[in-house]
């Protein structure tokens, strides 16, 4: 059979056939609205969790075209996005204005670590802070044979802690203010929220709940998965319209791949676009293993930012040599300014490991 004939028989994806939908983990927006209404929460605020990349930009454009209603567009700054993602966020703010759309566009961050993932990592490295929130690749050392073995990944808690929860908190704060209430007061019993997350159909495995664990009156919806759209569909849509197409992520994200596993977000792009950020990632990668060796951390595995479980400075040896020579001063300034900031903010009660 010819490939064209095979394509005729290709089955179009349908979220209703997926186990996550059949098991009630992923629900449609209509189902979520109905759930809230049945609880008496019929004043529903619709929020877009905007990541600055491709899929949530697709949703934002649908909003600008009048196809989806949002009361708030909220971007949570993880403190480690590359500059080109901040530029894309600004680009979309300009486009929103050019379209005459006035939906509040809020920028928020983690509630106690305002400088985001860099702050979490610096705190982890410089103090006895133990909560490690990034999906690093791990190895373990066999104490008998001395053999180093691959040992899975740490959970991807940073997406929840540094992106999704800050968006929910910002939405809650905005609606409380709108209703003349303080943040700590109780949410009126007739108010509910639906927060749209830009997971595509091909990312449906990432959907773990439609109910916010933090706020009982908030539900999480996944409109792109509900439209059976893939990540590639969103990128094609943005390309066809001449919109920016960089994928959103942090510059040090372990899900950055290299050419061999290219999924549109890779280390090469960071090396080329933001060499200093690449150096910072190398610094974190090396320091995390140094701190593990000190024995002061609960985490026992040996962490790596690169999926090969090799140091970044080895994987990209030639690039590292070239860039580190060019940015030595800037890197040293960044390290020492962070040391001072962590000392001032977090070392009141926490032990300084480096000392
Ligand atoms: S892009 Fe990567 S490092 Fe950043 S929040 Fe998401 S999973 Fe974590």
C-alpha cells in the first residue's frame, strides 16, 4: 500500500478515546463549568496561563480573535526564561494593544522566591534549603562496586511551583481586589475560576488533574487538547500568521535537548542566543554536584542537567571553552551578586554551606 493510501486510514486523534478523559482526570471546559455551577459558583472567571511560548500564544490569539473569552491573561516569570521569551511576551502585549483588546495582562512570580528558579537553586546551593524542585537527571553510586548507574529523574515540580501556582494566586488576588476583598478573606461562594493551560493533545500525559489542589473553587482546563491540536499544529498556526515561534522554557531546563533529539528547544539555541545563560547553566550543573558531594543534602542522587548524565562543560567542551573565556567577568559578577543576595535574604536561619 502506498503512503498516501495509508494516510487515508490514519485515525484522527480524539481526546474522548484517551484514558485520561475516560478516567475523568481530564475534563472538558463545559464539564468544568457545569461542575462549578452545580456548586453554586456561577460567576466564573476565565484565566489564560500564558507561558510566552507557542501553545498558550495560540490560545491568546484565539482570544484576540474573539474565539475564547478570558478575564485575565497571566504570565508567571520563572526567573530563568531566556531573554527571547521575555521579548515574545512583550511582542504579544504589543499585539494585544494593536488588536484593541483590554483584558488585564498580569505578570507574576513565585510568592516567596520572587527571583524564581535561580533563587531556588542559589538557596539550595548556599544554604541548608532541602526542597529541590527541578527535573534533573540522576545517577547513583553503587557503594559496593563503585559503579555509577542511571537512576531516573527528579519530579518536574518547578512547573507547578513557579508557573501554575503563581498564576492561580495572581488570579485569586485580582478577583478579590475586584470584589473589594483582602487576599486572605474567603472567596465568595458564588465565584469560580477556570484556568486554561496550553497543553496540547500530544502532551495529554502531563494532565494530572482538572481540580486545583490549592483552591477548591478553581478548575484547570486544557483547550488545545480538547481541540485535539498538537504542538506542531500550534507552531504551524503561528508560522502561517508570521507570529513568533520560540518554545517557552527556562535556559537551564533539563528538557532542553541537543540536535539529535531536537524538539524545538535545545542547548544549541541557548548557546547561540544567550551564551552567558549557557555559562550560568554550566555553573549550576557543576555546583549542584559539588553540594551533593558535601553530604549536606537529603537528595542522595548525583544530579545532571544534560540527559546524557555528563557534565554540561564536557558535553559542550569546545563551546564552553570559547564562551567562558569571553564572559568570565560577567559570570563572576553574577555569582558574587547572588551570594550577597542569598546571604541577605535567606541566611538568617539557614546554615551557609560554602563557609
Ligand atoms: S521549563 Fe523546565 S526548568 Fe523551567 S519550569 Fe518548566 S520544567 Fe522547570
